[in-house]
């Protein structure tokens, strides 16, 4: 049941997400019996700059997804009760999120990522009681940030990226980070669903330099501390 005391800006998004389909995010579906279950936490908060999203940046030394911006999350463990449990556990392990401060509002459709073999369930949540977070696994997480929705929808911060494979997709250049791939695709769709998107001309096209970068599956990328 959706809490009655959520900020009013949540209303359009929650109304649209209730009927969301996998096809709204990606044309790909996992073949039957294929793909490791996983989950990511799509955590909305509200800071001095209005609504925002919590993201992390992978360490540049990682073998996979090095330097990429992502939602907290990872593979499901046997003891996880559901996708929400996976997403909250991973967020705690990666950035120190206190699970009791986040209120789960629902799940988005499963999204298949062939290159990694994951079937990802994005878990939508409200950060009711924000608190400081920071990388807890420096070998995996280099940076944590709260990206204001107002900056994500600013046409000046929206670009497209081209993968060495020829794939072209949406991306965001915000707060010194390039958000592209799976994460940018999910964010782009949610901005549309929430009624936040502003008209923008897909002009700038940035070529991704890393030929080993995975092809995204979605359509539309002292330790620092993020304060509430």
C-alpha cells in the first residue's frame, strides 16, 4: 500500500509505474530459465535541490563495469526474501544505507542484461530519513552521489553516447559523472513516467572510448561522503 504522506511529486510516477511493462524499458526478455536474479535500488530522496536519486560510481580498477555510474544493487543471495531484500542489503553493503530509512514502494518489471546474464528487478523506494552514506567497499565503489532530478532533466546535461558496437543511447553529464547504459536507460524512462522530462534536442554524441564496455540492454551509464 502506498503511504498517504509521500511528497506530491511522487504521484505521477507511481501512477504510471503501476502499469509499467518490460517493453517500456527494454525490448529484450530473458529466455525461460536463463539469467541470474538480481536487484537494484532506485532510491528517491528529497534534498535542498528537490527530488533526487542515489547512485554510486564503480571503482576504475574493477574488472567489469569499471568507472560506470549505477544504482546500488547486485545478485540475489539465497537468504534474500525478495528483490527488495536484495536491493536493500546490497545498498547497505556498498554505501552504508540503513535499510530502515528507506520505504519500498514497489518493483519495476524485470530487465534482462544478456552481457552479464543478470535478470534485474529495479526496486523503487522513498528515502524517508536520509543520512550520510559513503563507499564501504573502496575496491568496488569509488564515489556516491545524490543526483537532483532538476539537473538530470536539464537539457544542457542530456547527451547521447555511442558504444563501439554502434549502439546509441541516452546519457547524462551531471556533477562530474557520465551516466549511461542500463542506469541511464532506467532513469530516462522514469523521468518520462514522472512527467519531469523537458524538451531536449539529442545533439551531442559522445563516443565511448572503452571497446570492452558492455552493450547496454535498455533503450532510452578520505572516502567521499554524501550528506542528507
